[in-house]
């Protein structure tokens, strides 16, 4: 029989291994001020919002926004933590490298209270430093006159091509977007919402995707 001293030494030797099993993920939370006040919200605007322009930015807010062929539509999501920190809470034993490699954002598009389109961004669509550090996520959805180049534009194109055109027929609608953390683990379902927001739209003409992006 092993002595209590040998057992204690063996357990102490295992401690570093247990300590290494969890992911070392730096916490990036909301910054004080406007971001902290709007944590968990998605705000919409007709133009891009500069990084230092949150408090005085021209967000659409509660008014109805006329969505014409010439209208721009942008969103700014104010997250409570970075993507990797949110994933770390779901899978605390996965290393940071794995969370960065497979982690991404899941988007749900609702029109008039009905889920129209749910998709996961390709993991390589978002830069590594954004996944680890960023808690404010600004993206264009529509940039009139420009080809879809940024992931937000491509996301909008896929939404239109997969039910969005029919759901946003000419008339007044309520568009809601929800963002969740996601990574390739079939055991995980219904991750908590990182940010959500809605905008009232008055669609003046039938919409059409710029390409058959799916």
C-alpha cells in the first residue's frame, strides 16, 4: 500500500496538468459609456458609424426607415464579451487555438416575428484578432452601388436569396437580427444571444440579391 505522502506527491504532480486542461482566454468586456449602456443590442444606421462616433451617431432607432434601391443599411452590435470568451463559457476545456479555429457567429434573421434565415458565418470570415479582442461588431448589410465584398454584405445577400426577398416584399416590415456564438460541436445547441436588435423598414420596391449567393 502506498504511503499517504506518496499519494499526496502524486496528486500535486498532476495539478499542472489539470490547470492546463482549461482554455486560457482573455476576457474582453464592454467599455464604459455608450457601449456598456447598449450591451447586448444591435443598432442600425443608414451609413457606417466611426469607431469614436457611437454616442452622437445617427442610428435609425424607432423610426421607420425607407429601404429603397439607393438606401444603405448598416448594423453595429455591442457585445458583452469577445467571441472566444463567449465560446469559452460554453466549452471551458477547449484551448483558445481551437476556439479561434472553429468559432464563428451565428445569425438569425426574423421578419415580422417569423424566422426566415439562420446561418453560421464561415470561421475564416472573421479575423482572429476580432474573435479574441473585439466586443463591438460593425458591418454593412447594404452598400448601394458596390459589389458585396465584406462579410456583412455577403450575409445579407444570402438572407435575400434564402427567403428574404419574399419576406421583405414591398410594404412595412419589422426586421430583427440575433447573433449567437457558434462552433462545430454537435453537442451544443441554443447558445445564448450575444446581441439582438430590430429595425422598422418601409420597403419601397421589390428587393433582389446581387448574386445567387447561398
